[in-house]
């Protein structure tokens, strides 16, 4: 697969929806992840990311304007021991609870499918990062309707063992803007991951559509020690 410019992928797409990037920094020292959310409705845009223990959660920026919390208020990031879970919905909790009971990432998601928000049927995208004894691997998943037909759920899991330094994978919910919104297609895209966390954060935030972007989370985890640094950027401040 061709290595794509993540900057160009984002700048040329006004509405990729929600997106997850996972990979390894160019120097091989850090396991890297990023998660962003966008919104077209006032309800979707009325959100911020806040830290919650080792993870994060979404919160209404103005609680008085919160309409339906069911698909917009959740914990996108949770940490279970040496595993970091990143998703675009409350399946973060499903994965956390399943893996806590010795199920695999894929098995944990068997009880879930795409979001019940017809006619979009937004895919559930998820990632899991596993760091242990100086080794690092990760996996990504997408659960989506069968080309907009909610009677079938298509399940895809992609596993990356000993990922290449400087390389990551990018998956997002929608191919582009539209009515209904077309679900992501194909494998997660290959993108480059820099060493500098601030540089990566700024590039992502500045590349997202100004009108539609809402919040961004970035984390760099030291593969040798497990120590991590986190950056959160919210449009609503």
C-alpha cells in the first residue's frame, strides 16, 4: 500500500467524521495514537474531551444545549493494564470489560455492530494498543452496515505485529460528506508518524475542516517504560 500524507487526506476531506490513527514514531521509541471527532449538528459540536483517569471522555460543552447524549457522550480512551483502547463510541467499555474477562479484542466486539443512526448507520471503529516488555503491537476494527443495508453487519479486524517505525494506520467513519454519509471502505490507510508530538498534534488539528472539527486527542507512549504524554485540543474552550 502507498504511504499517504495524513495532512492531505484530512485537508481534502471536509467530513471524515471520527478518526483513529495508531502507529509508531519514526525513531521507534513511541507507540502513538490520535483520535478526533467532528460534527455537523449543534448537538455533535457541543462537546469537549476531558481527561478521565488514564483515559478520556466526551462531555457537553454547554450542558443546557445537550439534546440526545446516547451516541455522543462516551469514553473514547480507556487503559487496561498494558493495553490502551481507543474507539468512537461506548464500545470502548465493551472491549475493556471483554478483555478484562480474557476475551480477545475481536471476540469482545462480537456483541456490537454499527451505530443505530439510520440512514447513516455510522461504523464503529476501534483500536487496541498492547505494550509489554519493550514490544508493541496493535489492532484495528471496523463494524459497518452492508453498503447501507442494516440487516447485515460486516466485521473487519486488522492486526499489526511489530509495526514499522514511522508508520501508522488511519481509519475513519465516513468516506466523505454526504446524505446519507457513506461508510469508510477498504483497509486502514498507511500514513507517516513523526517523532515530535507537538508537531503531529498541530498538523492534525490544523488539517481538520475548520467548521466541522470538534476535539482531538493525541498520546505518545514510551515503548520501553510505558510512560505516556497526552495532548487534548478542543474547539470549544
